[in-house]
């Protein structure tokens, strides 16, 4: 059985406290270890606007250090286009199997494109949707200039209780839309709260994510 872990390495993953990218790499290492211990073939790939760094296929749990070293070197930068990146991945990857995509799903081209390109190419996608509860710092208030970390686009805003409430509602609605989209297409989906301990996150993913079924 083949497992590929795709880590979203676009700039939005390192926004704010950087928790999303840190947790993404930790989660990727944990899943790779579980798969290697079960004698599965494991590949790890970085993806942003295109496919970035790629770790060749590995077998055997003694290779987990190679995975950790690979993940430690990754950096989050640039825009997101998971559809384009994963189309390139599918063209190069001849062995079909499970593809776990660890991402915040922030993609101006639509998060659906990346999921669908895997489905249409007969891979088995699993979506781990990383969400940072502190994306807006708790002490941030007043008139601010918001800057999109991927495009550089700027927008002036007044951060107050109403703004935070509206942001929270949009975030909740986005998560629900992503989950509905995945589940309606038979794609396992797990929302990952980056504030939770890693062991709890991993257990939740293994229980609900369908990664090693």
C-alpha cells in the first residue's frame, strides 16, 4: 500500500504565529512513522503554487529520521494553487494510493480543484484541514492594515468585536462548506485545531481520517 503526504507549503500556512505550518510538519512526520511501521511505502511532498521539495519513496520505520530531516528543511512561502500543483503530482506519480493533503485550504483558485484532480486520477485523497484559532491575535484591536501574505494585497479595517465575530462566522462557514464538499464526494475530511496537543490530533486523524483503512 502506498501513502503520500502532501504538505501545503504556501505562505498562508506560516501566517500569524506559524502554528499551522509547524503542526502540519509534525502531523506529517507522525503519519509517516505510523505508515512506515506498517511497512507501507511512504512519500512526502511539499506543494504551494506548484510541487516543491519531494522526498523519494521510503520503506521501514528506521527511515522516519529521513522524513523528519526533510520536513525540518521545508519553508512556507509563495502563493497557493493546489489544483495546479497536484495535477503535476498526478502526472509524475504512477503508483496509486492514499494521498493525505495537510492544508489550510486557503486557495484563491478554490480548494475544490486540488481535491478533484486527485479523485479524477484515481488516487484516494484525505483532507486534513488546519485551523488556527488565533489567526487574529486576541490583543489586536483598532484601525489596522491587513496584508495578504501570498499576494501582498492590502485592505484597511477596524478590528473590533463585530469584526472578530464576522471573521469567526466566515471561518465556521468555510469549514462547513469544505467538509460538505469532501464528504459528498466520499473524501475523508478532518478539521484540525492547531491548539490541540499533537497526540490528540494524530489519534483523531487515525480514528476519523480513513488513512490506514
